[in-house]
């Protein structure tokens, strides 16, 4: 999945792609019933990519009915774990074979560098399916202690029809975080990808059919959040919903669930993660390099981005100098240039407007130490330099509001208690990082930070074997690891009285 492996340049390959924006319902690609579409526009250069089906309530109904029929007749849910494993492993093989195409679709639609989508996102997505495929036949039921003359079996069963609503910042990878465990557990799924980035999810649906996933088991309905998203959230035929996105939308989905059938929700919402740099850190330059990565990777469009950097006063000046130096590693470049080591475009010009306004607010109240400029590349103005802002008041909104762009704020602290108080001083609790040479401090501070994942002497640590999710208004439920199955299964007790 490199320029060499495709035998041509990424830009030439992009020009030869088949871009099909039709929905996938009951195993068939189809237009929205009312014929409505919306345009997919690449933030890389502003060109029109495809017209995407804008699914209506009737399309959502058809997808849910298809998923319900597939679940009820057992064409997937009734297969043994070994059979589902074999098919999902075949899907992973097909994803790998189509890796260059999947990587290009994500880069074209949301502007991320092809060097990242081809070497990180697609391989990670493939491994997610392999991991859950290999897991599913290794799960066992429980036989708890019961009174003499009785036997109880506690089994984990699929919930039925799962709705998955996924974001635009990692279009393929986060879709796989939902689909792999949901399908491995035996559910049927209706996926609504983000409107800004639907194409890789639609191709994934096609590959699932080719791999042997029966028609109706995986449906993909692109469309607006208000119609397709809320339609799934309110649908009485949907048993559970998994979501990654903003806190505001997550709250809306909670309302929809309560107003319909109390469907089970797994919500991964916003974040405003802190990165604490203590003065006993062993390698300050490495800490600064990783801080730049944690704040600016993927254009800062990461829910767990370590965008609030807290540094102890004794090393603040030296750290800031190193951070400014390393921020230059993430200067925007052509996303389709495989040699571009930095950032790509933000998802669209409208989002770039919002990030630019946030930088303006930071400049008015503090000091911009690096970056801050909006750039035009390839005829698109969706590019923004990585930006470092310091000197903001403690109560400034940029310390608490998720910007979702390449913007880091830096605050100086004196004591450990002050650092923890600042780190926990938001509505979010998704992730945090800390840097220290003291093992006791690492344990002590980690236990006090309100975050689903605390990374020590690194940033934003992630693994298929460890759960990902947060506390407070970052939502609840977990992606990744065996714990993700809790979003898509329920515990069922069978009690046999035989004496």
C-alpha cells in the first residue's frame, strides 16, 4: 500500500477509482428511495468526488427490516463461531487486498495524508477484524454454583439488530471498531457513516458480501444525522446503538433512546485530553516530540488528542522551545504525497473556519508561539498550521472546548496537586498522559486523573487488547478489547432443575 506497491502514483490511482455512493441494503447497492443525494467534496483540492445517497426514513426502515430478517432466520446469528470466524478472516484478507483503494477513499474524503491512511488506518482496520474473528470461538459460557439438583448456564448472546453511527476523522478504522465485534458476536448491523466520509464504509460493505457475509447482515445507509442517524436511534427495530462523535450528538441519541424503545447505547463522545509534563522527566525533547504528535497528528482531528499541555515551571521554557521545534514536523503538505510527513487538510473549509476562529480567540487572550496561519494548497483553503498557544487565562474556553484541529494550549503549573486539578477541570474524561521518571508519581497521579486511558511516558496509548472509552461527558461503553462485546451482547441465564 505504498506508491511502489501500487505501481503508480497515489494521485494517478485516485483518478482511476470507482466511486460509488449508493447505499447497501439487503446485499444490494441502491439509490435512496427518493433519489436524494449529497456531494462528497475532497478537502484536498475541492474537487467533486461522488454523489452519495442521502437515505430517508424509508431507506432506514428497509435496512432495519433486512437486518431483522437476517437475524431472525439465523443466516448469520445461527452460524457457529467457527463459521463466522472463517468469513470474517476472509473479509480481512479482502480488505488487505483492497487496501490501497480503502486508504485513498479516506484520504480523498477527509484530507488525511495517504502515508497515514495506508500504513496505519487500513492495517489497523484489517487487524481489528482478524482480532475479533480469532476471539469469537474462544469465548466460553459460565456455569455458576447452584443448589443441588440444579444447573445454571450463563451465556453471552447477541442483542439482534445493531445500529452503528461513525465519525469522519477515522472513517474506516472506527467503523471496524464497531462492526468487527458486533458481527463476530452474531448480530446484524446497520451502519450510518459520517456524511463527509461515506465511501470507504460503502466499499467495506461490498467486501463483506464478497467474503461471504450473508445479505442483510451488514447494511450501510449514508445520510444526514438528523434523518438517517436519528432515524436509527428512534427505530423500534434497533436493539442497540454504538456511536462515536460529539458530546452534543451523544446527548441527542440518549434522548432518542429514551423516547423510543430504551435501546442499549455505547457512546464514545468528545474529549479535551491533558498531557502533564513534570520536571523530573528523563528526556524532555522526547516528551516535546510526543506532545506535538499527541496534539497535531491527523490534523488534531482526534477525540483523544492531547491538546491541553501542562508543564511544570522548572522545565517550561526548555520544553516550549522543543515543542515549537517539533510542531514544524506537522506542517501541512499535499495529502497524496507519500513523502509528506506532516498534516493534511482539515475535513472541509467550514471546519477550518471554526478552527481559525478558535485560534483567533487564543491570539486575542494569549500568545501564539507557533503556527496559527491558514494555508491554501492545491486550490483548497482547508489547511491550517499546527498552532501552539500559551498565556491563556485558566478559565478560557480553549482550555475546555474541543477544537478538533491542530491547536495546542500550554499552561504552566507549580505543584502536583495543581496539575491534577487543571487536568481534571473539564467536562470530559477520555484520555490523559503524564511524563515523569518517578514510578510512585506515575501511579499516584494516574490514579487521580479522571480518564479512560492514562498513558505514562507516552501519549494516547492504544491496543486492540485494551479498552478505549471515557468518563463524564466523554460517554460510556468501550471500543476495542474483549470488553467491546458488552456493547453488542447480553447475559442470558438458563436454569435447569433436575433433582
